[in-house]
């Protein structure tokens, strides 16, 4: 694995892990939106498919822009020996967005403009479900991690790049730093497949949450520092 901020010579076709560039935020938001479009939680929060992709893209764009200055959004693409092919913004294969210790998630007040947009577009049902999810997942996180910790806000891998270990590589910059500094990592997910993936990287299920009786289960997961 290579973690890059500057250009360097690499082996042809080797997957690279880089810090996301500001010019890639829009592409990254689209990748997150597309990846989470069929997710059980997304389908529950936004049952109307015609609205879902647009709302997801707006939400991820806002989140990534807020997280970007904190410096812990990582992406992956293939390096090619033909440098002309990599000019501009190469196609992203995956992205991981983390909140570092001591960084705070946006407050409900800060999120109101986006929530109001969602209300105007999708109505009361989606807005109510989203507010319940934000409130309860944040309460569980603060209960499980009262001290500073890393929080994975999202991990996405392009469908044509899945099964190649890219998701695991995208986690490594923060997992390695957390291990060195003795820090906890936290996340939640809504698919059994993702639970198994994160378990392979040291996360344990802390709790299973249903934000409302008819909602899909969410698995709250935590990883203690490994030595």
C-alpha cells in the first residue's frame, strides 16, 4: 500500500491510496451516492427512488466539503505508466471519509438547511425518519465513545473495483494511525455483508439499533487499538 500526497514513481497498475483532492469532491459525492443508493437504510429513509439519488448526492457533497479541511478523506485509483492517461482527475475506485478525534459532527442546527431541502423535496415521512436516524445513531456513538475517537462517516468502492481489497486498503491510513496513537474507531452499517467486512478489520458489533420499529437494523461497530 502507498499513501501519497505527492507524485512518486509506482509500479504499473498498483492500487494507490491518496488524500482526496478538492477538485475530486463532486466525483466523490456521486460515488458515495451511487454506492449507498440501494443500501437498506437509504431505501428506508427515502422510499421514493426518483428523489433518493439526488438527496444522497447533496448530502454527501455537503458532508465531504465539511470533512475535507480535516484532512482524512482517502481515495483510490489505478496508477498507469502512461502519465498522459492520469492527467486531470483519474476515475476514483473508492473513497473513505473519516472524522478525526476531537472533530464534531455537524449539529442539528447546522444541518437544518439540508434537512429543509429534503423536506421540500421528499416530504414529512423522509424528513422524520432522517431526523430520528441522525439523533439515535449519534446518541449511541456518544454513549459507546465518550472520549475522542475516529468516526468513519462513509466508505464506498466502485462496483467494477469490488473484491480487489480496495475497501480494506482505504481503511488502513486511519486504522494504522489509531493503533499507533491508542485510539478507538467507530462506525455503523446496515448490511450483514458490511458487518463481516469490518469484523475482518478488527471491528466488533457493540449494538443492533432500529431507529423506528419498521426500520432496518443498524449495527453499531467499534474497533479498539490493536498492537
